[in-house]
C-alpha cells in the first residue's frame, strides 16, 4: 500500500464501496469524488470489481451521477 494512495470507503444502503485511484481505468480523482459525495443525496454509481469480504475487497467507484428524486 502506497502512502500517497488515497483510499476512501463509502458506506451506502446498497453496501460498502471503495473509492481509490485506478491506473487501469485512468481514474486519478478519488479525492475529488469523495469531496463531491454528500450524505443524504442519492447517486448512480459506476463501479468495477468484486466484493470479497474475507479479503477486504470492495467494488471501486469509477464515477457517479446525482439522482433526481421524483
């Protein structure tokens, strides 16, 4: 684990997701994403990966969109 790496765990009613940079997906804005997510709002998340509890692996958030509540 690199000390400069930003890893955020995002807790939702749909499970726990990781938000970290990803070279594979050219994603280098995990800190920005974390700062933009607001508690109490609904979002559509685009994620990759698998949730593997015994390995502490989580799906990683690639991007998100604010959902309008109808």
